[in-house]
């Protein structure tokens, strides 16, 4: 995978956050940093599936970035197996398989950071520690998991 800059995996909450009053300021600021080339956006087929039923304004946001500025992470058996390992270790409950898959896709895709507004299942210190333990045990790199606010560059 050829890329320059920090690879930032954005889950659907960040893209939807651009159109949400509570999260729009930081989501839009991060989106602008993707547009400006400060970060490279990583999307997954999983994220696109989640956004299929989203409002038009949310889906349209994806068309505002040139395809050359986006890294698409495909589904893979490796990611599904890692997501299952997260579930077995209790990173998230079985009902949150979609969240486990986001984390696994970002990990397998070698993203530098996963950004999300999901504080219950992802951007949560105890869950991040469990993700790290599973990743270390399985030979993967540690994955930063942060909110968009924590990733914004204020330079």
C-alpha cells in the first residue's frame, strides 16, 4: 500500500458526524484535513455498507474527496478472524460485531489511527487496552483509537 502521511481509518460515525449538530465542528474540521492532505483517509467496504442507508448528505460527503486521496480497505478473512478474536476476549459484546470489525479492518489495514465518536465500544480506555492485548498476542501493531477531536492538527 503506497501512501504518504498518517493513515486515518474513519468509521461511519465520523462521516455521519459531519451532518450532526453535536459532532459537526470536529468532524468537518477533520474532513477538511483529509481534503487538505494533512491525513490520508482509510475507508472500508464495511463502512460503505453501513452508510448505504444514511441520508444523502452523509453519503455525498464521500464524493467530495478524490479517489486518489482515499485508501480502500477490503473485507478479508484475516480481518474477520481478528474481529472474532476481539469478540472472544470481550473487547465488545457479540451484539457489537460491527464495531469489532471496524477495529480489525483498521488493524489489518495498518491504519495509524481509527477515529470514531463511539465512546461506548471503541474510544474507551478499557476497550483500547483489550484491543492492544489482542493485537500484541497476534503479532499486530498497536492501533491508536481516538475521537476526531483528539486527531485534529491545530498547526
